[in-house]
C-alpha cells in the first residue's frame, strides 16, 4: 500500500517555487494594474532571494557535509531536492 504522506504532501521547497510562480504570473498579468504588477514583481524577487540564501543554501550545506538525512515528508535527500529545484527555477 502506498504511504499516504507521499500522495498528499509535496516537498516544501517545490511548494515555495509553485507559490512564487503564481506571484510571477500575477506580475505578468495585463489585467492587473501596473502598480500592483510592480509590487508582485518585487515580492517575487524578494522571495527568490530568500529562497536561495536560506533554503537552497541550507540544502547545499547539507550536501557538503554529506548529510543524507531524508526529508520526513517526501523522503528526498538534500541532493535530490536540489536536483528537483533546478529545473523548476529554470522555468521561472
């Protein structure tokens, strides 16, 4: 039987990128007033800065320390998480 947590939850970092993708979509939406679009673009930029400095930085540190501790929800190692993050960021 499949582990319920695997079918219900997604990785925290991938969820963060999904959220930022939606914020960026609002920044690109022509029907949104220009001032609001600029705010959404600023939020996106700030979120991505934090994402790389804190979250990706932490994962990278864990890979350097050879810490192969699995994420308790998705059962991914830090290296696997970075590998999953890379193509998502490239899409943005």
